[in-house]
C-alpha cells in the first residue's frame, strides 16, 4: 500500500530541488535576452535596468571621489592672484559678513604656491604633485554653488540633487537606469574611509524611494562585507538544501504578492549575497596585486591613514575592472575632530590641516587615475571629484582657517566623453561667489547622465504624485566640457 504522505513529501522535495535551478536559468536567460534585444532595439524603446539608454553612451561606469568637509577651491584647484595681492585687506563690500561660524576677518592668500601643470598650463596647488600629472585630462567646474552651508545637507545635496534625506543618490539612479554588468557583484558600492562615514552617513548612498536593491553596498579594505562565509558547523549540502527551500517559499509568497516590495528586494539581496561568497573575497584580495602596484598607490605607507585610503583606491580599481556600475570612494569622514584630523573642514588651522590631508589624497588618487588610463578603463569610465561646498576667501575671525562658503566651489570630471584640460566657469577674483557661468549640482548631474546615455528629464520615478528626477526640475547639460 502506497504511503500517500511519503509521495507528497517526495514531490514537494523534488519541486524544492528543481525550482531554484529553473528560476536561476530563467533569470540568466532573461538577462541574455535583454542584452541581445538591446543591441537591435530602437533607443526610444527604453526601459530601466536592462542596459538600455536614451542615446549612445560614452561611459558605462562611474567612479565618484568625494572629499567631505568642504575642500577649499582657492587652496586646491582655482588660482586667485587677487588673494595674493590683497592679502590682509578686508573683502570689498563684505567686511562684516557673518558666515556659518560667525564673523570673518580679512582676505587670506593660500599658504602654498599655485604651479602651472601639463600642456594646458593649468595652475593647481603645489601640494598635489600627483594630481598635477592629470590636469590635461580633467574638466574643472569652477563656478559650482550649493543650497546649503551645513555639511550633512550639503553632502546629501551634492550626492542626490536634494538637500533633504529620502531622495535617491546619483549611484542609485545609475543602478536603476542601467542595471548590473556583473551578476556576482553589486551595481553600486560605497567605499568608506578608515576615519569613518561622511556627514549624514548612509543617506549619501541611499536608494531613497527607488527599490531597496539600488542602495549601495558598503565596502572598504578595512571593513569587508560581513557574513559571506558559511559557518563551519553547516555543511555545503545542508546550506544548499536550506537555500533551496527558502527560495521556493520566498518565490511562492512573492508571486502571491506581485509588485515591487521589500520582500523582493530582500530576496534579491540574499541571492546577491550568495553569489558574492565567491566573487567578493576575490575582488578584495589586494595581496594578488604586484609589489610595484602597491608601491604606486602607497598601500604600505607609514602614514596609516594614507595607506588605508590607498588600499581603498586599489579596491575601487578592482571593482571598476569587474564592471561595478558606480563606485563612490570617500577620502575623509563625518566630523572635523581634533584640529581637523578627520576631514577637510579647516576652520582654525588651514595650513596644518591640509598639509595632513593633501598627502593622504594625492598619491593614491593620482595612482588610481594613472592605472585606469594605462589599462584603458578610462575610455568608458567617468571619473567625478566632488565636495559639498567651498570655503571663504577670508580667514575666520580669530583663526588661521576658513569658514563655509556655499556660493562658490570647484568640482571636476574626467574620462569617458570628457574634454580634458578645460576650466568651465569661475568664481569672482577672490573666490567668494560663482560669477562666470554659475553651475548647479543639477547641471553637473545632467552632464553626468548625458555621458551615461540618458536624457536627465526622461529618467524619472513616480513618487508622491510627481515624476521625480535626479536633477529635480532643473539642470542643463554643459556641452563645453564634452569631447
């Protein structure tokens, strides 16, 4: 006599064993089909997440280097001879101006010389000899301005186009628009500094109202992704059976509850986590790099902060060459700490602060850019450098530092589709305000999305009754910096 319960159990287990394979095969075939379709489909027939674009892209991945703390434009990137000429004199028309922390003193020249670099002769600070090698490949935006003079909202605004939390970051928009190029790694990774997270932390790489799978995965050489290894007490077969059963139950529940949901995002996250068990340890294994590469980046430098940032730069390159879509690389952290040790927020001792920060930033960043160029990755990788706002051309009253200045600062980009050796816009003669071709954060990202193949006005997500955009309701592509 047949045991009916045993037959049912065998059928159930048979379905559990085969369902994940079928689901996985369907997923892979769907991806292959989408890619094949993309080669022939008209660009007007656009849908997100399949690698399709509105027009032919120049870039297929992005490296964003972010220096939180408001790195000073007139001490790094934008030469201001008038500051040297009028050093110690009041700022014309604004002698009594009160900025973020209070009253300002007189004009203060940069403590360092600005030297001509490259064939273009672009002048940048002598404190960045490594970056001087790359000025002919960089397009500088010297007339940026912000809506906030506070670090947290300023960082979020620079990363998401909105000064309030709850909006998707540029990396999340890129993940949503293009999807992944690597099935076994995240589309979006945020690499945090040894010194901590930037102001407002994870809000800088949030998915906002986009599906949860578009939020960045945090990595660094010091803080690897946790829980990727199977516990010793669980065998491989046991883990496989448990995953098969869980996958069957999850998919059944998700099918009964259609539409985008937290459950689907969680399922996708766990599936990615499973695939990353093989890929993530390999990509973060920096010991596989040559001694010459480690020396180029400075990963063994006696300055532990520089060595840690150098290892993060090397990790960024390894992620990019494995086709992670968007990598955010942070150089510094959330608070100024003791004497500005942690970030670029030089309120009191500008010279001492930047003589700590510039060597940490310069060699590893220059090495990363050289590596991308030498390998050919720079041809289809867009590199961005950003900070949340600028600093005052005057010294902060009673100090030898500079206060916050949202009215003028510098960002830059290089790589895929960018015209190198150009400077777009300028602040006034003292660096106080954006004066020539003032440029918004929305203009900056309209240009980024254009290089990625998107019309920024058409890349939208319906939320709370509005078609939301990275560029809000603003933004113009800056054609002057396009190759």
